[in-house]
C-alpha cells in the first residue's frame, strides 16, 4: 500500500504520549516517515530507547525519547518542557497513553479507580493544558485524543476504562470549542479491535476469538496500528484544517 504524503507535516514538532509500543509506536514511525520532528514519552525506558534507535536508522531525523511516568503530572510537565526546549513549539499532540485493564465492578477499589482514571484520562487533560500555549504561540495546531469504542459498545469488563474513554470525548468537545478561535483543532480517534503484541498476550491469545469478533465488522480485515496512525496523520495535517470536535471510529464497522 502506498503511504499518503502530507507535506504540511514536514519539520513540524509532534509529541506522542505512550509512544514506545503498540499503536503509540505506529504513531512515532508514521510521523517520522512524514519528516516531522517527533518526540515521545513513555514509562518503558528500554522499549522507548530501542524504538528511537530503530526509527533513527530509517528516517532523516531521530525521534526524541523522554522517559516519563504520566501518572506523575509534575514529571509530565517537566518532560514536555524538555521537549519544548529541544524542539520548540509543538504543532501536534497525540494523547495516546492508556491501559485497558479488565476489572470486575464489585471488586474495584477506590485506589484502583483512581489509578485507571490517572492512566487513561488525567494526563490527557494536563498534556493538553501544557501544549495549548505552544500552539497559540505558533498560530495553531492539532490535538488528537485517543478514545475507544469500548464506551460506545458498553464493554462489561471495562467499566472504569470505558468511563475514562467516554470522558475523553467530552473533553475533546469542550476543548475544541475553547481553543478553536486560536486555530487549534481537537479531535478524538476511537479504535476498534487492534491486536497489538500486548493485546494478544493479555486478552486475545485465541485466534478463534479474534476471528469471531472480526465477523462482526462490516469490513472483515484486521484493524492495524498503522490504520490508526493513518487517521492521526490526516487529523494532524493541513488537509483536515476545517475538522474539529469530532470522534472518528476506526473499527472496520464493528457492530
């Protein structure tokens, strides 16, 4: 498949949270291939460093990896400050980091609830808060928040995750209205079943289960991390300059 080229992304600063593996790594690779100056944050230092080396070997510019525990908002702010100091004002923020831990409603403790909200929602808000002044200074930008079809479908094993991912759409709508006059666009992407290495290891070891879910898609082919990255590229580029306050499902039409 021929990769679409977005000339408007060349040399723009793109920041990805949770970029060391899975869909996040696909974002890092896709934006780097467009000639963007990519920085990414992740708590997994070894995976992040390995990805940075790998991408640098195949692209014109090496991505900047900054280890960061996104549950620590002070650390998040410091990491984003480091990126800003190294690369300048961000044109694109992809709020990707998340954790889809399965839970039993009756067994969720307040501490577990707070952790799930922290890893799936809180950093999204504060990363956007930190990047908006940079985008205002440069005259515009694109914030892309990762939601999920889990809240739309009512996934029973994901009560807190689904709540957080629904909240991200609410935040997207509110923020888009707030910063639209500054020509900052805010959109969300809601992936369907994307079988990353982590998903296969933890939740989908059975190929028959995967195949059965795909029969419920309008398009039966696998939804890949690259499919999600392709949507992010479009939303980050000038080709989508009049698109904001939207949530795009990339799920093969899962019903």
